[in-house]
C-alpha cells in the first residue's frame, strides 16, 4: 500500500469516527430537549424515553460499525468483504 492509499484510508477512517461523534452529540442534545419538553408539557405521561431508547439502539449500532465492537459488521469485516469481492471480480476476468 503506497502513501496515497494509506492517506485515503486514514482519512476515511477519521471521517467515520467524526461522523459517529457528531451523531452522538446530536443524540444527546435532541434527547435532552425532548426530555425538557416532555416534563414541561406532560409530566404525568413520560414519552421521551421511547425516542431515546429507539435512537439509542441506532447509536449503538453506529458505534459497532465504526469501532468494530463485537466484530459483527465492523470495519475489519467490511475491509475483508471488500477484498473478497475484489478478488472474486479479478478471478472472473
């Protein structure tokens, strides 16, 4: 792998990590807003936690895909699949 390829790979990885942290910040900001809104408008009926729970599952899945926690469909799996597909395409030509 030459320097240009290494740079592109590192740049892609940094963008993935940056995207995850942006997603995480938006998750917290929006859910804090929804919790405050819920407590102000209908404190006897709490609903904000359903949004936090559902979206939280999405944040966890995003973390798994970016950081490879658990190894399922993580970055290493993705790279392996890309290599497998490229090898398959090369063998068919």
